[in-house]
C-alpha cells in the first residue's frame, strides 16, 4: 500500500471549499494517497478551534489550513510560529510534525502577491495609493503583500477601528487607518476587499461600488462565489477586477510545500481548481 497523508481545513462556512480538490490532486501527482478533511465549526457545534487543532494532532494530520475566523486566534495555540507569520500577526498554515509539534506559517501573503501580479502586473500598485477593506487575519496578510508590491500609501478601513489602527501601526508610515472608505475611494489607484462580506453566507457589499471609477483595479480575496457582487459592479463601472481564485491556488502551492516538502505544479493546480469550480457550479452552487 502506498504512502498516505492526512491534512485539513479549520474554519467557518467552509463546506464549499475547493481546497480539498487542490491538495488531494497535488498528493496524487506525487504518488501519495492524500485526504483533505473539512472541519467546519458551523457544522460541528460546540467544537472549538482548540478542540479541532488537538484532534488533528492526535489523528496524525501532517498539517491544517486555518481560515476565517481563526487566523489570529490560532497563534497562541501553536508551539512555534515562523518569523514571517509573526510579522504579519496571522497564521493560515499549520504544520504538525511526527512528534505532534505545531509550526505556524502564512501563505496568504505570497498567495495574494503572486495572484495580483498575474492579474494586474507587478507594477500596478507600485508608487500608488490603495484602499483596503478589512484588517482581520486575511487583511493583515494582504496588507503586507501590498507593501511588498510597493504601494506608496495604503488606506485601511475596518468596522473595528482599533483593528485597523493596530494593523497600520504594524505596517508603518505608508499606511493610514480610515473612519470610512468612501471619501478616498475615487482617488486611489485600486481597492482590495479583504473582508468576508460578499462570500456565500455573508451577503452584502463591503462598500458602495458607486465610487469605483474606470481604470482602477479592484480585487477580492473571496472565491465563493468566483465573482462577487462587488466585483461585478466594479467591472460594470470599467474597473479591472480579480477574484480570489488565484490567491487560493497560489497559497495552496506554498501550503502544500510546507506539508510535503515538495512544490506542486502550478499549472496543474489551476486546471484542477477550474474543474472543481465548474463541478461546484454545475451542482447549483456559487
């Protein structure tokens, strides 16, 4: 019998995740029987993050992806956290070694950065002012990625004002917390939604799209649905848009490398994602 590997995802509202298809196919490509297990706290009442992480360690998981709303809450539960994840202040990838020790990493930063470059080009944000919506776990990684991409100024709005201020304090002088996004929306080069608003189960718009102007780039970290209502409205106003599919694939590449020590074929993973998304749509899901 061939090698087997167990990994998974811990979060809320994740039952439509396409990550199982990506990781199981990547394992198959290297001759390993891999299973990717979804641990959705919405479907597992009374199970906490602590419970699920402990269960993964006990069951012999090689690691887990951690998503909304646990990317910051997981940090104190881990044995070790990488320097980059410490800098960001959020973890989305946890490696569990044979002794059960846990190490936290962040692949959202690199995932967003690579997806952004593919969609808009490596200079689209350089020297520009950008508006970011959301300063939570995903938002922290995206903000650092935008800094990597050379933004001149990053304006950050979060309904939790203290959270936006804390992120800006960590980012430094090129960032500024906002009390509302609308006053700056028309003047920036681009807008990034790093909140869950617009995802299936989180209806609504992260801000009014009426201020989006032609020529801006508008990105969303959400991929369920593949194109949010916010992106549709932005596209209708002439903006260049990017959904969360690219970020999902690229962060999976880096997460899989942490789990297995091997780098999967990105072109193959993109095809796998597209096929899984098509099956999801054919099944009547977003």
